[in-house]
């Protein structure tokens, strides 16, 4: 196993030292936002809080939460803690509903960002000798440029392929002997498929390491990517509001993602009550940016559901880990009163080789009853002229879904390559319910 | 043994999908001699007998259709009352079951496409009865 650590001082710090550092940084942060961000000053005044009340990291629970709605309400730059002249870069989220959210970075923020990505890449085993293709979208999305500068900072070679031209991407992977790939897990599978279509396999490439993120994925998906691309696949976690990719990352142990805790402080809360839960309980991840100066956020509610894992990891890092994201509290569907996560559907589909790893969930309400339809692509070589075996296949998937989800779903077999493919975040749910 | 290669295509139930197949084949000069559709609520299997089956497979795969080839038997019989019954009676007598079939008649002749439960047995009994079994190029 790869034992390299980019920043041993910070990644392997004793817990006491870390907590001391976090407390000092939090105090500075609160001072910064109180004096420079009217939004936070007002919130703190409402709670009768002064910066001096926040002395140690444990005082964090006194502070207010920040939500995605707060970011939208303060569009475009109301949450900046610094004048625009200090901001050197802006990213924006897609914003499917309402305004996009804008994030501004100072040059110091960008230094920190590339540092944490270099930590992640090192944890995966990437070295200066590697060529890494960045297949995240370049532009307003944080994935492309974020990963790009991290690879450069590490000293490896970056190939800024971005998204879109898969044929050229494959050609460059082959011709340059590219060894690393950073993209969404769904795009990695799409690449594997495109490779197969060209009559090529993992043996024609030199890829060895993949850094995948920007959307939730499952252990089954990891196995499929690893097998089809002949690589070791690792999770990279991040969100644009906090920084972008690199907030947390897996190590060679593939047992939870390490949070860059000297920069981001994690808490787990009950998403309904906001109550902070003890370490080890499942809930919504809340992050505070301890060192950001452009657009620092206090206790940002990520909506990602996970569990914190305390204890030193076998890799030697002391930073706390979290388990695979179980879903998002806002992705979670409640169908006939039962919680349904798209990732559960995905794991069932991935276990059946007759289907492509792509699906769409359609939720509707007919005669006051919720309906769940799972659309899944048939793989071309699983098609049979025998109607009986086709119906059996559909029934088998329906039964497995029922046992995993605890509710029945209508399975709809769709033609190969007919579901929308995304090269960024996958959209896998259509909720047609109109609630009065 | 004379069988014919039938082309089966997986289709979702959505508007214009059958025409997408017909159009793709038409654009490549491939003629459809016969076809039938087996459908469920959400998908169907379109079964076709075409003028150039190998080319048709290539054309449809390039358009991302899932296709598969199946051996079927095509019989030609007089287009008169009772002709089909005589053939089917013979097959039933020998425990040859029919998974599906479709037919088309023109002038004095009728053609019947059969997917039997047992291809060899089916051909054996039809040949013994001197049935007119068509090969690929005879259509």
C-alpha cells in the first residue's frame, strides 16, 4: 500500500494539537466575519454573541448555521468577507432552481485549495511521474480548475481534457500513456463503455489511479470502474460552497474519506432538528471553513448524510474520516412514507450484469398514491428474442428492488444508450408530484 | 435444413420508434418482407424478415438498437381455406409447439413464419410432408 503523505505535520497531527489549532482558527474566523460580513454580524447579534465568546473549538455550537438558501438570498456577493479587489477567482454553482450561488476566492484560498488536492492525490498514490487527465468540466464548476491546479502543485503533469470530447480523450489517454484520471464516477463508466465500443480495453491504457467525486457513488460502482479501467478508484469529496474538490479524500485503505480538518471543521447534526449528534451517529454533515478568507462559511449545512469515524487510520493519518455518503438529505425521496435513496437503486442495478449502470427514477402521484418507476437500460447483449425471458428479467429486478427499498417499484426497460448521460453531476430523479 | 434468419429489435413504447427502424433500413436500401410486433406495456420486440439481414444488423447497431438474430422457418402454402390448418395439425401431432408465428398472403400464395419449440423436429416433419420451405433468398 502507498504510504506517502503530502503534509505529515498537518495530516498526522495529534488530536490535542489539532483541536487547539482549530480553536485558534475559529476564533480568528469569527472575528473576520463579524467585522466584514453583515449577514453574520446580524445573525450573531440576534443570538447575542460577540467574537470574544468563541474561544475554543467546542464553542462552535453557539454559532448559527448557514444554508444554501442563505447563499441564494445574499446573491451575488453578500457573503464575501473581503473587498472584491482581494478576490482573484469566482466560481458558480449550476443553480437548477433560482439564482446560481457564487463563491469568491482570495489568492490565499487558492493556495489552500491546491494544497489539499495535493494531499488527496498523494493519498491515492499519485506522484510527480504521473500524467493526470482532468475530465471534470472546466469553467464555473469547481471540479475542473480545482483539480487542475492541485495536480500542478503536486508536480505531476496535468492534461486538461475537460468534458465533451470522449473520442479525443481516449486517444490522448492512449498516446500519452496517461496514468491518472479525475472525473465523475459516471463519466468514468461512460469512458469505459466508449473504450469497449472502440474495441479497446484497459490493457490498451496505462491508467492506474482514478479520483472520482462530485456525485454520490457506491462500492459496487467502484468495483465496476476498477475492473473495467484496470485502476484503483478513490473518492474525492468537496462542494463548491466550502471550496471544491479536496475537502476530504480517501487513502489507500479505502475505508472512509479523511477530512482536511485543519481547514474544515466537521459536525454531524440531525437534519430535522439541527441537534448536534455524537460522533458515530448518522446525520447531516456540517462544515465550517476555518481558514478561508474570501467567502468563509460558518457551520454550512451540506445536506450530505454520513457518519464520522474517529480514530487513527491504518495509513497513519489522524484526521477524522466519514463513511461513504449515504445520500443527500435533499436527494432522499419519500415514497409512500418510505425513505428511498437513489444510491440504493443503483447498487441493485449494478449487481445485475444485464443492465447498464444508468437509471432514472420517476416519482409521481396517481389517485393520491405515490408511484415509483425505475427506468433502466438493457445492455445490447442481454436482449433476447424470447419474450418470456425478457419479462423474467424485468420481474427479477423488480423483486430485488422491493427487497432493498421495502416498497415496490415499476420497472421499465429502456433501450441501450437512451437515458441522458451527464458529464458533470448526474440527474437521476424526476419527481412529478405536485403537492398542494 | 432451410431456416431463415429473423431480426429481432428491442423497442421502447414511444412514438415514432418503429418508424426509426423502418427509416434506417429504408435509407440503406434494405427491404422488409414481413414483420410482427410483440408488445408489453413498456417495451416491445419487433421481429423482421429483411432482404439483407447482415447489413440490417450493422445499420441498426450503429443507431444503438439492441438486435439479435433468431432462426425461424418460413413455409409457403396455397392461399386457400384449410391450408394452414393442415400444416399446424401435423406439427401438433408430433409435439412441435409454436412459440410465435406471423403470416402474410399475396395472390395465390401465403407465407408463414414460425418460431417452433424445436427447430429440427419441425423441419423434419415439414419435409416429410413435402411442405414448401423457403430459404433466405427465395423471399
